[in-house]
């Protein structure tokens, strides 16, 4: 009789899904925060006349924004695949 007991919940797959979702959510939030930080510091450094620092923070902001957009596109691609 015990041989016919079915697995109702695949806990391993569920755990992997939860872990991946958490990592993706935190990762995307951190990358977006870096984009905001870079943009804010870019403006501040530009107003203070610190051109090199402004360019460095601007580069951080642009790279983080591109990574953020890539993550969004990757998420949409994953969701729309069969």
C-alpha cells in the first residue's frame, strides 16, 4: 500500500525556486540602488567641479542601469518561454 503514495510537493524544487527568486530579487534591487547612487553622486560631484569623480560615478550609474535593464529583459524572456 505504501508503494502508491505520491509526492504531493517536491520540496527540493520548491526550495530551489525560493532561493533563486530571493537571489534575483535582492540582486536586482542592489543593482538598481547602485544606479541611483551613481546618478546622485554624479550630479553632486559635477556641481562641486570634481570632473573625474563625476565621470567615475556616472560610469557606475550607467553600467548599473544597463545591468538592471538586462536583468529585466532576461526575466521577461524566461517568463515567456515554454
